[in-house]
């Protein structure tokens, strides 16, 4: 039955917007189909080129004495061999990983903390998803903090609080103080046994709250839990599709393997859970943390994870605790995001090094050390060999074609992880991302390293 409202014509602006969305969706569908035909064909060509020109021969000669006859080749061969061996270890750990099962015991009281800044109507979607979850309302508390937004974010927070006054506590800062300050307000005002932090541009699944607290209900050593972050807007742009694959490979693969020894290095802002007694003793130090004399205002999630780990707790990954988060759809936005992350990684790697060799916990200390050093040597050696590659291309241009072929074949092999988990043809966007990252994102890490004290382009 049609209502009176359904018979009214759309406002021209709304109609044009809907038409544009429909057109963009159809265009994306055409592009998607085209790429899923072209990319496998191109990969086949690259594979034939690799075989013809011996682009992968170096991997076959890693155990040959000739590969270690001079310093630079020996360094490259030793690093590649170590990386491959550790990748095998990570793959075994990833294969052995299993998410924690839901506990049949009484659920703990949970405080969900949602800091927001200039988020608009998206924050209401984040809040609504929490309220609509299957977690018992008598065990649930939601604190949403408007960090001095200049748009209508506060309106949406207030509207949600008015609908669920028994669940939601709305806090408004008179001016922007940063995401850390928002989270701190939630930590210090919340009454829950477990704190769950969710970004204001992220939407959780129906059972996510039950899933994310399950590890801490079953293991008293667990102080922090990382959720499974997926892309909310994956079908809106090519970059969204690429990042959707990248998130699976970077986050699920890495965190699942680290979870086997309780050493997940970053519990993400999009969705994480913390045991109350694991964080409250450290929130003042975390809030006022400095590095090289500058306040630490970004990568608050990795910083908090370091505090939890250093206190002797384990941090684990819960694959079944799913959250969908917005990702950048432009190159500029992507660079901002990665710069924030990498500056935080540089800073927090120094912090992590400060306790890795101490008795910060009784066992499971070896693999975090190996993981740390394999990760840290990756970047300087990558840029060293990138320089050598560029020099070789100048002398022998065919090297560039061989490299592109090898990159395509290796990235396709790496997509096996994605196919095992997701079982769809979107893996081709992971291959595309490999080339995209090589040509457009190589500058991110060295620039982040050199500007680690820079506080611009912050999360909030």
C-alpha cells in the first residue's frame, strides 16, 4: 500500500543525488567486471614473462653459495631467506588461530566509548548499532563524546541520547581537545568491567559486543582484544575495494598470527576491548605521553596497547568481533591516514623496544622479539634495494619489466590468504593495490620517520 509520502515527488536535489549514486554504482559494476577479466589475463602474461626472463630465479638461488659471495647480494639473499622463513612461521600461526568461543557464563558490564569529531550523521549510525546489538541492556553503558565538533555531530548524539536515555551518556567538550581526551573521559567516567572503544565512523555487527569480550571472560591474562576491521564503504570506490582486501591481509593475517602468542601490537581504534584493571592505572601516563619532547596526540590505540602489554597482559585478536569502518576514497585522504599510522608506528616501536627484553611477562616473549626485528629491518632494507633497483633500471631498462612481472606474480601468490578467508574474486584489487602502493605510497614511511614529531594531520 502506498502512503501519501510515497506519492510526493523527490526534491530535485535529493533526486539528482539518488540518480548520481545510481550512476556511480552502475559505473563501478562495469569497472569491476572489466578488472576481473583483465587482471587475471595480465597476471598470466606476467607469469610467462617471469618464466621467460628468469624474474623469480633469485628465490630459487637463496640456498646457493654464489648468492653470498659479495656483501650486497648476501645481504639481500639473507634478508629474503629470513623473511620467507618467518612468513612460513606466521602462516602456520595464522592457520592454527581460532577465535575464542562465546562463553556461557554471566556477561560482564561493558562501557562502550565513542569519541566523535565532525562526524555528522555517521555517529548516530555507530551509536544505533551498539544499542541494537544483542548485548543485555542492563549490562551496557554507552558514553559518546563530542570533541568540540563544528558541524551537527552534537545534534545526532543528543538525538540518540534522547531515544535511549537509560543507555547513553552524552558528553560535549566546548572546544576540540583531541581523541585521547575523549577516550580518557570515557575511561574515567565509565562503570564497566570492560571498556569497548569504537570509532564514530564505524558500525559493529549484531553480536560484536559479545564476541569482543569473550577472550577476557575465558583468560585472565588477556588485557586487550582487537576486533576484526572491515571496510564500510568498500563498494563506493576503487580505493575502497583495494583497502578492503588490504585490511584482510594486513589486519587479519598479522593479528591472527600475533594472537597465538598474545602479542597483537595494535588494538585498533575502530573496535577494541580493554580490561578495566589493565588500563585505568595507566590512563594518566597515556594521556600525557610525550616523545622527543612533543605530546603524543595520534596513534592512541597502539600507544594504549603498549601500556597494556608492558603491564604483563596479553593482547589478542577476535576474528568474529566484526566492525565496518569508513576508509578514505581519495589519495590525499589515504596519505593522511597512513602518515598518522606510520608516525605512530615509528614512535611506539621505540616504546616497545624499551620493554621487549625485560621480564614484562613470564612467558611468550621470544616471538614478539623476532616479529619486532623482522618488521623493523623491513623498511631500511626495502629502501636500500629500491635504490639499487632504480640504478639497475638506468643501466638495464629490461629489469623494470622483469620487476613488474615478479611483483604481479608474488602479489597474486600472497592473495591466497585472502581467498581462503573471503572466497571471492575481489582478490584482484589486492594485486592492483600492490602496484598502487609501489608507485604512489613508497614515500610515506621515510617521511613519517623524518617528521615523527609533527602533530599535523591528526586522527581528531
